C-alpha cells in the first residue's frame, strides 16, 4: 500500500495552527480529505517516513509559460528561469525561481517565482508540524488548461486560467484579463484527478536549489549487524592474507635455494647441499691462482671505482681461470679512464690497459685487473 499526504500550505503560516486543507491518497485514490487539523491522524508514528506533498498558494506564486526554441532542454530551462526572475517584482536575490524541462520541443517551459522569505515561512511551518514535504507544487498548476477559460477551487482558494496563463481568481485580475469571456467551472473530480497525478509526477517542484530537500539517513539495525560481523572478520582476513604471502615467499625462497644447489652441484661435479655449497665453491675457487680465485673481489673493486667515475661504462666483462678480470671500458675522455686505473692501483690491484679510440669518438680501454700476490 502506497499512502501520501497532501497539505495545502497556509497563506499566512502559524506554527500554533495546524488547520489546513488536506488530502490522504492511498494507491492512487483519495480516501480522506478535510480542512482542519485532522490530517495529523494520517501521519505515521515515524513522521519522517510519511510521504508529504505540499501545495503552494496561487496568490504567493507567480506562474509563467515560456517557449524557447533551438536549445537543449537544460539550457532552455535555465534561460526561462532567468527571464522569470527579471520579469518578477523585487530584487533577484530575494526571489526563488524554478523552471520545468519539457519533454517535447513544442511544449512550453513552466516557471514559478516565489519570495525566499515565503519559502522559509512554509518550510518552518512544515517543520513545526513535524513533517518534511518531499515536494512543494504550485497549486495553480493543478488546473487543467485549455483554449477556453477554466476555474476551480484548489486548497481553499480559487484559480483561473487557460493555455499559457493561470492566476488567482481575484476580481481585479479577472476583469483585466478575462473580461466578458465565459469561464467554465471545473468539477471536483477533475481537480482530484489532477491532484493524484501531481503526487506521482509533480509538474513543478519548488524544493530545488537552496531549498532542495536534504537527504535523511536512516539507521538499519540489520545492516549494522551485518557491518559489525564484517568488521569482526577483517583482522582474520588480514591474517590469512599475510600467511598466504609468507607461504608464497617461503615457496619462492625454496625454489631459489633448490636452483642454487642444482647449479652448484653441476659446477662442482658432485651433489652438495645448501649448507655445504658455499664452502665447496670457496674451496674450488681457492685453488685458482690470483686473488684466491674469487671473481667478486676484483669485480667489486672495479664497480666501486666506476661509481666515482659515473661517465665510464663497461661494454664487456670477462673472467679468466688464472684470477684475472678482463674488461672493456668506454668514456668520453681518456682522463676519466686514467683516474679509474689509478684508483684500482691504489687499492692494490695490478692493472694493464690498452687504449684505443672508439668508432663513436669515445675513448676505449682494454683492461686486465688482477690482485697483487
């Protein structure tokens, strides 16, 4: 069951007086109506959950119809809104204007202008009544317009209009605009149908811009329990992820260890374990002449000197069985290579160099580096 309460906003809101015209609509039909404060009986215990649509008095709302061609609906509505403000009495900053967005190109744009102070009075009255209107619809727009003049009583006041114009049914306005033309008084059933349709799809909603309805957040206890259970599982999930990462790292380390043992066994020509592989390789290297047979020692010395001389690059590296490191170095100038050679000699290495000129103009040196015995 879908129930909506429609309230006619009073012309002079009084927080102490709840009496007004009202309609209770259930499943698209008006089931109750009145012009008193009995509408409170149709408000649920949780007032925030009661859908409410308010009707703005025609006397306080200026309605206009504008046609703007060859523009997208959004831009056309913006221009119509500005035109409505310019044509209204009063300072623009003190007025609130909204515009509709027509579905068809030949459909006029409806604009409504109301004073900011009036909007605040209506909202304050609704708040004092304990309800929050999801929409505020100009009551004059409930009048079905046609080629002839039509009139009806809506929300305690009478309105009159025809295609392109609608206004309060006041003698001075009727005399000036209607004159001696015939006016058809619409039946209540017609207005009731328009009221039900406006609840489903408001023709214009004054609750826009600075007066837009604020979204209210409601606490769902079932959702909170689900969230609490999820948060309780977060540390467990984090622990499981950490354990999975550790397992992956351990598996990777085991694969690397196995690969290292296989390579060491192939090099030594006999099976070794991870614990004995390094000792066996050191023993094999110690039997090679020069620098204990270690490649890492002269290579580290060369790398250290190249960190100082950043313009030098090594194009080739080679290791000889007699403990000699061979390298081809290239630099923009030969001075950089000379400084590197002097640095290696200061570190206690025997260095030979054969210089030449590269095809790209750089200085090339063929080096051999060997630790002094």
